[in-house]
C-alpha cells in the first residue's frame, strides 16, 4: 500500500490544520509547493486570517445573524482602502456643549468632564458628558451626568468593562494628600459590581498639581507630579494597592505609561534621556507584601552635546481595552500592536521639538517571559544604547495611526489657504508584501481634496515611506539622528475649521475651534466624526 502524506488528506482537514499555525507559518507554507499555495489562496478562512494579521486586527464575536467570514473580509478590505485614501463612508456632527476640564476617547466613546453646578471647571468637575460616536452600523447617543456626586480631578474609562474611574484629591494632616479613585459604571454611575471596594485610596507625601489615570484590564495606574513625580498602581477588582512609588524613581523621571497589564515604562530627562521598562507582580509574596517592581530594560536616547538638555519627555498611547471584542463589532484591534507617541523638547520653550513613534510590540519583546519568571531566573537589566535599538524601531517626526494637522508644501502657491492638509500616518505596514488585495480607487489617486468635495473628486494620496528620517545634529546632538521605522502616509485637504484631530480604528474626529471653549456659538463646540 503506497504511503500517504499530509497533502493526501481532504482539503477541509488540511485547512483546519493550517488554521492552527501562526500567521507567519501560514504565509510561509504557500512557498512550499503549488498545492499548499493553492489551498491557502482558495481558502476564505485562511485569507481572512492573513488579512486580519496584516492590519493588526482580531476577529470579532460570532453569533446568530452576525457577518459571515466572507462579509468580514470584504469589510476589512474596504476599510483598509478607505483609510489609505481617507475616503470616509459617512460624516456626522456631534454636539459638545460646555467647557472642558478633561476628556478621553476610548473604543468609540468620547467622554468630557465640564463645568456644572458646584464645579471648578479648571481643576475639578461634577459634570460629565459621554457620547457613543457613530459607526457604520449605528448612530451616536449621549449620556449627560449633571452631578456625579463628587468633584473629579481626572477620569479614565473602559467601555468594554462599563468602567469609569473618577479621581478626587483631599488634603489630610501635614503635607499629605488623600487620593481616591471612585469605581463606577459608565451606564448607571453606580458602584461597579466587579470592584471589591467602591473606591481605591492612597496617601501621597507631597502636593499634587497635575495627575492622570489609566486603566489596563484589572489594573488602574495614576501618575502625578508637582513637588516630585510619583505613581500608584492598584488592582481595581480586589482593591489592593500593588505599587506605590514617590521615591527611588530613576533620576529625571518625567512620564509614565502602561505597556501591558503587568509592565510599565517611565520616561526620564536625565542626561540624554531614556525609556525605563519595569514589570510588577499582581500577587503578594508569602509575607503578604507585593514585591517591588523589577527594572528589566533601559533604552538610551541619542547622545547630546555638553551644555544641552532634554527638558521634557512625554508619552501618549491609545487606551487599552480589557475585552477588545466586546459588543457587536466584527473587527477589533490587537492590543499588542498599539503605538506610543513620545514628545521630546530640547532646551527652553522655543527649543527643538520632536515626535518619536515606537511600537508597543517592540517594548513587549524586551519583557522577560512568564516561564523565565516562574522558574526563578533573574535576568540582568538590559541596557541598550540608541544605536542598538533606536534607528530600526523608531521614527522621528519633526512635528496603529497617528494624525497630524500639518503637511509641508513646496511653496506657498501650492496651498489653497481655504483648506488645511491632514496627514494620517499608519505604522502597521508590510513593505515586503507583494500580494496585497486592497485596490485603491481612481486611475491616479494622488491628489488631496476638500472634505466638502463631491464624490467624483479625486481622493487623498497614499505613500509608503521607507527612506530613513535624518535629523541634523545641529547644536544639540553629537551626531545626526537616523530613524527608519516604516510607515504609510495618507494626505487629504480638510476644512480649516478644525484645530485638532483624534483617531481610533473606525473614525477620524475633527475638533472645532471652540469645541472646548466657554464662549462661542453652539456650532463652534461641535465635532465632526468621519466614519471609515
């Protein structure tokens, strides 16, 4: 009896086996032989799996009546094409009444605390507006809380957990402040049922001017700074304080951000500046105390000349979601593929400003695996000079997607002063790919157009940027700075009514001139939501 091999199996079984492989291995399998190539190329399920990974997405929930695999693939490719050409599917205007004390946009929900009865609109607010922004399949809706029952200094939300964390700060004995983070439901403003305590507490040994709070799955982190930097991390579900640091921080600590629910980074302005990576344990040790955070890596920034200084080093990234596939969305973003936008300023307020982009997945690769931690192996801290990590893993911009409101023109005559250019930078690109099924519309889709142009007007430009960015050392750095993280840039001209933009996986949101102002007409406080 002749020996039978893998390809002699029924094609349905071959496909099911291939679906168990990592996406990279599925792609490699196409190069093994014609039979496997044809099997992969003809399988709707495998093609959908490949395209999800290409866009840094995951499959959404499946339920009776939800989109089929074929429909999901069609939606994915249509949205990819629309983002590349900034060809939104629809635009809706959302009203934003009142002033702005703090705001967030998370998973299609825009929330803003604003002045109201008994509120100090610049330091604390009792008033909250939450708007579920329109999507392809649903219109928007708004909830207004006239009185939260407390005056909040800051807040954070995770709609996938129906969670809002509201920060209050009270003076206590001496110079100590009592911080409370109230755990409420977004839907009812009631104590969150998954929280063991109605609020989290921490005592801080110095005055706090500015603070911000972040939610990552079961963790809540708060960073604050006036007389000194500090941060606290709690498990909001158990109510336990996991980490508190107001001392023994790296010299020059400037900002804080989570990179996962068990790891965070600190930016520093000491010397040339650095990014410091830490992990922490969510379970107490045998003595009942939580171990100190473990310093696992230090990423050095480019060397600067004597007498020069890095004066600020802030970081911003898109919010984490505990359940990205929550709700009815057929596609959801991978939490590991987010990007960090780090803003650096050298010298005084008029000094050089640089935006540095970096992928979260790169940082995660520097975090020790759980297996090494569980076996008790204590690896030494990794210290990487800029030349070993920076050029290939960052992109410096002298000024998942970043939206910038300015694109340089060759000369003033090139610019229609009634419009403003908007540039969307997508860092989830694959330069070596030659079989992308996404087809751009138009014979020459390279012209930018007005947001109020008719459908027949040429669409926005799309360009893959692979050449390195070089920033001259001038009188700051010891050598020219080269960064080469690949990205794609889409450009289109918009109305000049917008002073800024926000972005998520489905939307580009244009903020109006007076969107956060106390004066002005009601239409000046609107924002336009472009749905892709």
